[in-house]
C-alpha cells in the first residue's frame, strides 16, 4: 500500500500509515511434547524489548502518571467511593455517549470505502457494509431511543443526555455520515469503477437498442412481479416493509385532476444491478422500473416519481417472565417487526413535496427522521460486484489454514489425544474453523468412547455442520444437550428452525433462560478413557458459525483441564435446570463471578502501582460501555497503571484526561477482518494473567447475559496472546487512536519505521506454519 492518505476532512484517513489489523498468530508447533513453548511464537513479529505487556515501557502518547492515591482504598474487599479521590468520577464529562461512539466507529468503517489505498472492489464492499451497519443501528439503537421518548423516559445516561437529546444528536451525526457515503460513491467510487471498466450507467445514457432489450426483459421478467398499491379514499395507505426500496408514483387520469399517490416496491428477489449486454455495464433495477412505469400505469399521466426507503424499529419486545411459551413469543416478535414503528425515511432530494408530506404523515415521522440521499438509497447489493473476476481490484483471497497441532498426519492420534497433551489455542480466520471447532464436534459425534456432548449455540450458519454433528451424535446414542438462544437478534428464525430439528432427534434443547440472553460460546465433550471419564472443553470468543469464522477474527481454547470442565458442567446444568451457580473454579461466568473478578484484577494492578511496583493492563474487546468498569479503569490510571485498551467500536472512556486517564491509550482496529476476539492481560506482579472469552465490558454482558471467560495458563499460549496484543499495538495500517474528545486519528509510522498490518502479519504466519 502507498503511504499517503487523504486528510479526514477530505473524506479519508490522514497521514502515511502501515498498520497491522490481525489478532492472533497460528501455531508453528507440530510436536506435541509438553515442554515445547507455544502453539505459535511468531518470533519474526515479537520484539521482546518492546512488549505490549511490559509494565515499564515508555510511550510517547502519555505523560507521567499522576499519582493521587492518598485515601483511595483499592483493596478487593471494598469498593472505593468516587469521592475518595479529588475528582468526581460520576461527572458526565468523563463519559462519552454510547450511541455517538458507535457512529464514530461507523465513520471508521466508511473510511475504508474512502481510502484510495484499498483495492477498488474492497471499497465497494465497505460501502455495502456501512449501509448494513447503519440499518442495524437505526433499527436497534434509534428504535430503542424512540420507544423511550414515546414512553416519556427522561433518565440521563452517564454522559448526561436524555433519550431525546441522544436521538437528536445521533440523527445529526448520521446525516453527515450519509452525505459522506453518497459523496464517496458519486465523486470517487463510481468514477473509479468506470475507469476500471465497470460502469454503473443511467438509464437515459443507454442506446435505443439497449433500452429496447431491457424493456423486453422487464416486461417478461420484472413487470409480472410488480404490484402497484394506490392510496386514495378507496384504498388505505399501503404497508411499507422494512428496508424495502420503493418508488412513489404520482399520477392523474386527466389534466387538472387531483394527483394520486401509489407505491411500487422494487422487488428484492430480482437482480438489482442489471447487466447491459455482455459488458460489465450495469443499470440499477429501480431506474429500469421508473423508466417503464407506463407498462404498470397505462392510460394515466405519470406526473412525478421519487425513490424512498423506510427503516422500522427492531426493538419489539415481550415480557418473557409472563410468556407462557417462549417459542410462541419469539415467533410473534419476528412477525411484529414487519409492522413496527418507522424510525427513518430515506428519499431522493428532489422528491415532490406531496410525496414527502404523505410519507411523513402516514409513517408518523418527524422532519428530522427524513434523510435526503443523492445517488442510490441502498448500497447493500453493490457487494455483488466483488464476485467479478477482477483480481486486480480485490484483496488476494484468503483460505484459513490448518492448525499445526490439529493437522498432524499421525493416524493414531485424534483430537482428544492432542488436547490431553496440552491446551490448544486456535485463531480464526487464520486457522480453519472446519479443521478445529467443527472437527472437535464431528470427532466427538462418531467416537465410541464419547458419552455426552453439550453445546451453547448463539448464532450458527443456515447449513450448519456443527448442528449436523450434534444430530449425528444423537443418532449414535450419545447424550446430547444444546442451549439454543432464541433471542439472538435477527437470528431468531434460523435458531427456531434448528431447535425444532434438534428436538425431533430427541436432543435435550434449552430455549434460553428467563431474564438473560445466553451469549457464551462453549461446548463440552464427556469421554470415557482408560483412567476414567475425561472432560474436554471449548471456550471461544466467536459463534459456532462456519461462514463468519472466515471473516471474523476470533480465538478459541481447547482444554482437558478438569476444573474448567467441571465449571462447564455447572453452567450447562443451569441451562437445562434452574439454579445459577455463583462460584466457579476457573471460569469467569456472568452473571456470576465475572464482574467481581475483573474488578479485583484491575484493583490489584492499581494497588501495585500505588506501592511503586510495575503495573500494566491490556484489554481487547468489541465494546467498553459499562460505567463501573470505566470508573475502575480511571482509578487504576490515577494510581499510575499503564493501560492500553483495544476497543473495536463503542468506548465510553475518555483517554488522556489530565489527572484522570493520562496513562490510558484507546485503540481501534478496522480492516480486512472484523476484530471480534476478547483478550485481557494483567501484569499481576510477574504472575501474568491472560483471559479470553465471549464478554465485552458492557453492562448487558456483565449483568444480563450468560457469558464465559477462560484463563489461559499455559506459558506457550500466553506468549501467543502476548504476540497478538503486541502486533495489534504496532499496527500502522488499520489502527486508529482515540483522543480525549472521542475523535479518532489513524496510527502513523515513525520516520524510517517499517509498517505493520496485523491481518497480513498473521496470514503470513499461518502460511509459514503450514509449510
């Protein structure tokens, strides 16, 4: 990649960079001798003189820590009060807004589409990703705010905003982002596509012969699927489905007659980018429909048209505590989302005022919820362009590689032999999901010595081989119990179908838990061996989903540790029973011991710093939202703990505040793979502690979801995690650094420094391990 990027104000990332955006390194160890050091050490990446986990390292982004520890009780037996330090850590000025922080992340996603250093079709892909992400944001977050406003809620968030204040702020932020996306497509991506021989053309720019051919195809294939819905005294306002692209049509039967409004839905089951002839020239389906409306509205005058798109609230809820049947409740939620409150209207800027007035009135929208968009209103289908055979415009294809220890050619050693020798840490998408997690469950399903399999499924593929393995296990006479979370948003229908199929095979299925969403990614195999029954566990950071495992960066631990296995036995008994244990031997479980344990670990570092000892915390997660955890980190920084936070998107904490967070750095990685793993490191006075698991530091994860985090005690695997964190913090191609106001700037290379791309680094390591 070239080094120069346009400034942020010019729709790009500023400065010369070269970043590393990956997360863990694959193992280069084929030998299973217990004395071997690690699954992977990546010695060519790791630089011991600058370890991310070195508590004494110097950083140029921080001033000396301010030690204001007098009177601060950081013991693990009592929670220090906010007034024990000379700053009031409950003051809203110390917290960023959750919703605006998420939109700041989406700005970083959009920067990938703007960045001219990215391959062109990769930029197109990020335009589509940005649309999908903002759709979800409006459905979930804006929809939730709108519900609170309607209910009269005026409670303030930790940053001091009411629901209405947040709603107004995020609509303003989102409007600027949409304008930025439209400008990126119109001024940069579309011209670049044309220059590369991929043209998105206007219908009027087609030749007469091309229009004739398209008209003929339209009349035979598209026209029969269209249904005009008219709104007049004889017809009620038509239902407009969520995220559907529609054409508003104003017609009249004779001159000077009143205008009639009709809605035509652009069908989702038709190709959106219609190829013109045999060339890579395309015209949008909505333009074709608009140009041929006379076939749909014969014998009337078509006065005007306007494309529009409606987004509806996804926050349709039921009181599950009183629901007689959870399955029936979830089915009702899925159905009611179709008719939920509208939260956004996207419309062409030159739309007739009558169309705007009808849509806003009938959809009960305020003017602030109307977004004028130049260019396409929906970029999701543009991702199909990435299927073109244009290697010159795409990133090189990545195929996950086998894990060295699980790809042994020895036929007499199965996956359980390898895990029993020593714990295994897998890193997706660098390590193959099929050769690790899927193989673990497939082997268990067909192993005559396996007595039982238990698994917690939050999301899985529609053609999941994981589920097929569980079905096969039941057919082979194993005891199988599966926790299927029916409340996994937008995956409810898929999970319902799998749950019913599992039950048909006689598998014990738990449908979630009252009051909690089960988010843990765990499985347990019970196996009879010569020296007794053994427990084999998998604790991961990502879902049992073969497709997302190719695009999401995640970690998973396989272990035969008896204590971890017994902890999972307790957890699965809770899923199928009713008693939630609070104490565990090794695992950190929410809503059990996880919050308290993390607080203890942070406070222990703070105490070491106050005692004049080295103290260091590195935490990688998707989101940092919980105000209590933010306060604990502030207290640790005040004590002098050196802290790096690698937070992919939402972060309430403000780094670099004088006297409060001067020793804290906040980083965000956005690149080829979605950084999804969670890793925690605590120096612990040379007794280094590492953890991985499913939970972010969000209130919902720590208090209202069932989550599992596992310690990583093997020295070799700890070294692997250290390498991951080190590489992430060295990244110069994909890393952004937050300032105290919540603004992000891309990481920069020092003069003469080699760049580092975390994803490229770990892909290179996986190839090396496989050679």
